C-alpha cells in the first residue's frame, strides 16, 4: 500500500514543473494531498487516452500500469487523508495541473500511431524527470507530517524506477523507428531495383523492336533499290524498243518512198509494151 501511495504522490508533478512553481508559498499537507489526488486522476486520464489511441504493446502496457496503479492509489490516498484527518485543499497548483493536462491531451489528440506513441512517452519521461526534482525540492521539504514525508521519500525512489521504465519504452520506440526506417529504406531500394529491372527489360524490348525495325527498313531499302534497278532496266528497254520502232517506221517510210519512185518510173514507161505489160500485170489497181 505504501508503495502504491508513493506512486500517486509522485504523480503530483505529472505535467510540468512550471505548474508547481506557480505556488510561491510553501504548500501545506492539505494542499499536497489535493495535488496528489488531482495529479493521479490526470495521469489516469492521460493513460486512458494512450490506451484508446495506441496499438503499441509497450506503450499500452505502460499506460495500463498507470490506470491500474493510480485508480487503486487514489482510493488509498483518500483513506490516508482521512486517517491523518487532513482535508484536501484546492489550490492554484491543482488548477494549473488541470489546465496543463487538458492542453496536453488536446495536443496529443492530434497525433496517431507512432507519432502519438513518441509524443506520449516523451511527455512521460519529461514528467518523471520533473517529478523527481519536485519531490526533492518542494513536496518532501514541504510535508510537515512524518508519515506523509516518509511516503514522499518512498515515492521518489519508486518514481525514479518509473522514469527508467519510461526511458526504456522511449528507447524501444526509437529502435523500432530506426528499424522501421531501415525497413522502409530497404523496401524503397528493392522497389527501385524492381523498377530498374523493369526499365532494363523495357529497354531490351525496345532495342529488340529497334533492331527489327532496322531490319525491316534495310529490307525495304533493298526492295526499293531492286525496284529502282528494274525501273531503270525497264526504262532502258522501253527506250530501245522505241528506238527500234522509230527505225522500223523510218524503214517503212523509206520503203514506201522507194515504192512511190518505182511507181512514178513505171508510169513514165507506160508507153513501152513490156513495161506496160508489167505495169498492168503487177501494178494495176483493182
């Protein structure tokens, strides 16, 4: 019971040293009791927020410990103040704690996943560091009741253990983040390698298509050159045939001219008997 009660009292300074610093006067036992109960309830609220948002087993385990311990301890704290006949007294420090807790929960509500885990545990580490100093410099020196002072001294030792636990969780989160970053980097490298392999395969495919196109172009050029040679040969043959035709036409015209000359000569010899006979026999018009 004493250990758990010391945990609750240690939670007095859960959120910030500045909140405790606002009480300029030395706090009384009744004020310390009120601060302890308020801080315990606020730590429960913060832990419940972590349980509702986090999926990390270490963070959830840490938060569940806070809920379990502070729920039981708050009841024990009330029993203790009744035993000591101390009435918890509202004070500016409790008000500051409430406001700071509300602001912190609002801030953490904007985070999710690993970002929330990191922020929550970082706040817990800072809180425990602050509490250790507050117990040594403010709460323990201010407690006038010996039993209360003893519980605060026990709480300081327990809270140092809680600080170590929070730091261990923070370190684990950092390792997980580094591992996650390395995994993401490795995944990115593997994805890049796959993309590179795909690009290289595409390049090979394009090169193959390029070679095929080059072969097709070469074949087309060869076909064009063959067609051009055939065209030249055909043109030459046409020219030769045209020349031959022109020669035949010229020969025909020459033969026709010669025939005309002979006909004219035969007409001139028409009066001679033999030539007249030949004319009639072979050249007369029917």
